[in-house]
């Protein structure tokens, strides 16, 4: 194996390492963002599939399109956040109440709002999805934490595709 006598400046090396680490973290956070957002979509679909009658789907689009969004932030180029953000404020006006009762009830798995649970005249048993959409999202989050090496490996593969002036990534 022949040795290389190429001179490398510390500044170039630092720039390449910074670029590599940024690519790893960006890839990792992006993958986590995509998987948690997908889990939110699957959880809401499971919620609606957990209940009959079919006409219950009349506001389906609000929860499938407006109740969550992808979340990714790279603050100052050195702090990476990837996940899903719940967005009750983006839902139609019918769901805009200060207590977020309908929104919270759906993510808690209740097929009805809490005011429907008990009245002074009767007791109504409201169907509840188990596990709830929120519990499914938390379960996915916990799975990601337990398997973070898998997500870092994805980030490393993304970083390998970058070009660097002083380092070779294998």
C-alpha cells in the first residue's frame, strides 16, 4: 500500500468533518421525521377504520391532512430535530375550540368528545380505540430510540454520497 504525502490543512479537514457530521445528522433526523409522520398518518387511518358507521368518515380529511405535519429543523447548522408536529390550529373552524376537545379526543382514541361520555340523565359508553393514535405514535418514537443505530446508519449512508476534499468515507 502506497502512502500519500498530500498536505492537508487543518481548516479543510475541519470543514470536511463538519460537512460529514452534518450529513449524517441531517439524514438521521430526516428519516426519523418521515417515519414518525408516516406513523401519525397510519394511526389516524387506523382510528377511522376502527369505527362504524361509514358516515363517520365525513371529517376524515381534517385529521388525515390537517392534524399533523412533518417537522424538521436544523438550528444554526449544528442542532438537528426531526419528527412529527401535531397541528390542531390547522384544522377547519369546526374543530377550533379553546380546549381542543375534539382533537385531543381523537388522538386519545375516543370515538366521540368527552362531553358525550356522561350526562346527568344517562351514561354513554363511548368506543375507544386501543392503543390510541397517540399511543401508537409514542410506541414508534420509543422504537426509534431503541434502534437509533439503524437511523444513524441511514445517515452515514447519506453522508457517503457527499464529496469531501480531504477525507474518504467508506
